[in-house]
C-alpha cells in the first residue's frame, strides 16, 4: 500500500470519528468518536514516518505519546462522566445546560 | 525688559485672569472684578512697554511641522500691531473700569468680567499673531467671545437671538475666509505672515493675478462678516442687545476692528489684487452711505451708534482699498477711541433712564448728566469730523487718498457719507441735549465715578489723538502726506453743512423735529425699514432655509428613518439569528470548525 | 500477495469498526466497533513495520481504554434504557461536515506530491531497542513529562470521581 492509501484511510477514519462525535448525544459515544479521530492522527504519523521521514523512531514515539495522552484523557473524561451521572442522573450532552445563558 | 516677557504679559495676563476668575472666584464677584482689572492694567502697561521698544523682528515658535508646511505660533511686532495692541488694551481697560459701575448690581458679574478678559486675550493674540492660521484661530475666538457677551443676558430671548445671529452671520463670512486661507496654503505652502507679504518674495510676486483676486475676495468675505459690511452687516445693530459696555468694546477696538485689522495685515495682498480692491472699495462706499442713511432716521441711540460704526468701518475699508495703509490705521485708531467714548456716554444715559430712545432721554433731562453730555458732544464732534478733533484728521486722510488716486466717484460717495454722518450725529446730540420740553425731574440721576473716569480719558483721546497722525505714520514706516488748508476745505464744508441742516431740523427753537428726509416719503420708508435688507433675508434666505428644512425633514422621516429603522432591525434580527449559532452546543462548534478547516484546505491547497 | 490481502483486511476492519462506532445507536455496539477499529489499526501499524507500537495499541487501547469505557457505560447508563431517538437534522449536519472534510483532505492528498524515501529504513532500526534508546536519551524530557501528566490525570480522576463526604 502506498502512502496516499494510508492517508486516505486515516482521513476516512477521522471523518467517521467526526460523525460519531457530532451526531450522538451520549457523552460516551462522543468520547468514542474523539478516540477514533485521535487514532486517525496516529495512523497519519506512522505512515509519514514510514514513507517520508528517514528517522525510524520519531513517528513511533509520537504515537506512543498519543496513546499515553489518550489514556490520561480517558481517565479524566470517564471520571467526569461518573460525576455528571451522579449529579444529574443523565449523561446527555444536550441536557447539561446549567451554564447556558 | 525682555520683549518675549512683555508680549507674554500683554496677551497672557487677560487669559490668566479669565481662568482664575472662572475657576476660583465664581462666588466672589468683587475679587473677580479686581483680578480682571489688575490683569488688564498689566496688559496695558506691557503693551505700552512694547510700543516704546519699537518694532522688532517677529518671534516665532514652531508649533508642528507636517511635510514642508510649518505651523508656528508667535508674535509679529510691527508698527501696526504694536499701536493697535495698545489701543485694544487701553480701551478694554477703560471699558472694564466703566463696567464696574455699569454692571455693579448684575448677578453674573464674575462671568461678565471673565468673558471680557477672555475677549481681550483673543483680540490681543489676534493682533499680534505671526501665523495666518494662528490669526484665524484667534479670529474665531474673538467671534466666540462676542457671541458670549452679546448673549450675556441670555434669559432675554432677543439677546440670545442676537448672539446667535451675530455668530451665524460672521460664520458665513468665516467660511469664505477659511477657504481663502487654505488657498494661500496651497499656493504658498506657508502661513508665515511676514514671508507671505514680503515685497520681494511674497505671495503677490508668485501667483497669477486671478488667483490673487480670488484669495483677496474670499478673505474680504470674512472681513465683510466680521466688520459688518453690506450684505453681512445686519448682525451688528442687533448685537446692541448685549450690555452697553460690551457694545462699546465690540464696536471700537475688538470684534469689528478685527476685520479691518486683518485687511491691514494683508494690505500688500489687496494692493496686488487690483480688481478685488476695487470691489472692496465699491462695497465699502455703498455700506458707508447705506448705514448712514439708516442712522438718520432711527430713534434708538445705540442703533444709531451701531449704524454709524458700520459706516465708519466702511470708511476704513475704503481707505485701505484705495491704497492708503496709513489712513486706514489712523481712522481705525481714532474711531476706536471716539466710538468707545460715544458708547460709554450712551451707557450712562441708559444706566440712568433705562431707555435707549433718544427723544425720551432728552425729555427726561439727559442734559443734566454733565459728563455724559460733554462726552457725547466731544465724541459726536469727533465722529462727525469737526476740526480739530480726531475724526476730522483721519477722515481727511481718507478723502485725500481718494482724491489723489482719482477715485472721483468714490470720493463723492465718501463726502456724501461724511455729510450724513455729521447730520445724524448732531441730530442725536440735539435730540438729547436740546429737547423740546423737559418733564419734571422726579429723580436726580447719578454718574458713578468709575463710569466717569473712562469717559474723561477717552474724551481726552478723542480731542488730541488727531494730532498724532505723523507719529502713527512713522510707526508704520510711512510718511504722512502734507495737507494744506485749502485741501481741507471741502471736508470742513461738508461737515458744516451737515451740522447746519441738523440744527435747522432739530436744534433751533421751534424746530420741526423731523428730518428733511421725512418730506420724501419713499426714501424715508426705505431708510426706516433699513433698506428692507432684513426683510429681504427673511423672505428669501430664511424662507428658503425653511423650505429646505421641510424637504430634508420629509426625507428624514420618510426615507432615512425607515431605512435606518430597517437597518437597525436587520442588525437586531441578525444578532438574534447569530446567537443561535452560539448555543453552547459544542458538537455544532466542532462541525463548523471542521468545515472551515476543509474550506481553508481547499482554498489554499 | 497474501501480505497485501492481509493489509486490506486490516483496512476493512478499521473502516467497518469505525462505521459501527459512528452510526450505532447502542453505546455498547459503538464500543465494540471502537475495539474492532483499534484492532485493525494495530494491524496497520504492524504492516508499517512497528510491532512494538502495534502491541502497545492492543494492550493500552483495547485492553485498557476500551474496557474502561465499558465500565463507565455500565456505571452510568442502564443498559435496558432505550436510547433516545436520533436528531435527524443533527446527524445530517454531522455527516455533511464529515463528507466535506473527507473530500477536502482527499483532494489535498491527491494534489500533493510527497517526497518518497526510496527504501524504508532497515528492520533493525525499527527495533524496540532503538526505540527505547531514543526515548531515554533524545526524547527523555517528553517521556518524563508524559509520565507526570499520567500521574496528574490519575490523581485528578480520583479526585473528581470520588464520593463527596456529606
């Protein structure tokens, strides 16, 4: 497979993640969409590292860092979800409007 | 003493007093009055000091520079400004002293004296200005302060209206003046007065006669407004609504004199613009005759004096336009003195009898006010041109100049105006001092000392000033022309004729007490109605303005308002719509962000 | 040839999983789709020559993150509750955005000529040893910072999620 093919796949994955993040009202589904978009970025980085940049380690380290950050992000996100659920008995993104003017 | 210090004292003292009086002394009118008088005295002394020093090189300070154009602030200390500066400072001081009596019981005393001081500052700074733009700024300040002072009793609708009229009328002229100044800037790239008027390299040597004529005419429009020349003269008689000392100041040394002084300043320019000078001469002659005729029939003392001011200003402009700087300056100075004197005398009558009506003043025993009547006699004689008083000598210079340059027609006009002047002046004197009957005196009118001293001082000036013509001429760097007794005969004759007819009409026992002009009904009606000029303005300009206003009002309410409302509502609706985008709905934000990103990628990619 | 078809299989896994995650209305199915997609991605990483990252992907994402999401789901939503009806206009807008974005990026990719490296680096250079060496020398600061971020995230998550003492 060529670089372009990988990039197209990454773009498709990103678009799917976008749909997931935009169309669902459930906060967990939203998180899933965001994870998909992040992974699309990882794929991009790996592909570029393989085909364009000669240095073999850069892309892998980027991806590892992304994975680490994703773990941290998910930990925080999930704790927020739990907290919201406890407070409102709901995790519908559209109903959490207490701060809305 | 240092020139700079003197000039700063001359112009700065009134300004400082104005600020101090308005800031700190509003509740203490007597202190304000004292401060202002003191400042005025300082101003007079330093102005005299400057005059004694003689003409020196101009002092210039760079204000700012834009491109090649330098705007400066400074003082031009030549003969004309030095002499006239002293006149301004002295007359202002006299009038301030007089005002302490005249305005003794006015509640707005602090404001009055502060404004007088402000007026003095503007006028003095205008007189000494070295830069044309600086002169224009103070010219406008002079207009502004006379607006304040004419409308000093602003609770009277006539006074407020007169102030507005004065301001607007002079504004009309100032538009022309300002365009003229801008034209000068465009052609000369400079506002420096000595540079502009230099005989070798000045403006007159560099631009075409047409441009020069245009500039001169535009500037004359400004002078027309300020010095109340036909057709912009109608504000001056109305300006009599102000306190009488203010009228005295306006008519003698400040407001109206500013116009003439500008012409004196720019005299070389007008001399180079022959066509414009001829137009000025024509209009000035016409104005002198026109206003004299109105003064012949009016019965309001201040109005008569006002019209006589207009006619005397016409004389000055005639002299200047005919080419004699000396005659113009001379008449400006003598007129300043005797006109201030006349107004102060009329102020005493008005203060005592609370009426402006000459017949009324006479019948109530105006002649018992000795100082006022004597001052009126001296001032009137000077105004009429009775030798050897001041007015005679300066007018004689004007006739001589007109005769010398072959302006025969204009000389005839000048003689006519001089005859009318003598006539209406003595009509005024006879009406007041020789009334047909005196009503039983019920009160003994008083003349406060503060009001008498200035009258004496000015009367002295009106008597002797005419003999100093030679000094004034040498102050200007000119030589006074020599006059023989024979050359003075026509002027004397005209004056005697005027006085004789006035005596026949008003002065002798069993006089008819109506003017000879009353027998010619159409002319009389014309004069009484002031040549219908105000009415003409009312039916043309004012009506046109009203019509225009109505049209604009219709446009405003029917076209503009609707559209502006729609515009506003549109913005309101757009806002209401666009708040829907900002709905706190994060997923939507994300979508828009991505869309924009895609568009950017497509456009740039 | 076989290798090629395996790669295409991974691509198919990624896209099918992505579609499940994006379009399913049940959260559980979406999580399963996410797992499938991540698995395919791990395969793609493998095909790109990085077995270590692929292994990490499986371990952390599928084994850690996906399971954590499942726990969160179970703790928050009753599984039996019928999910709310989807907002059609919102979905349409989302799909529109995604499509526009995809085609914009695809156009850009087609339009750009990437400088291709003639021969990919040797297998040895991609080894775990080289990676570890780089992480602990050149990228040491990033590594340490990341560990700090993870620590903070753990503390923060505990702080946020714990029960308030009443």
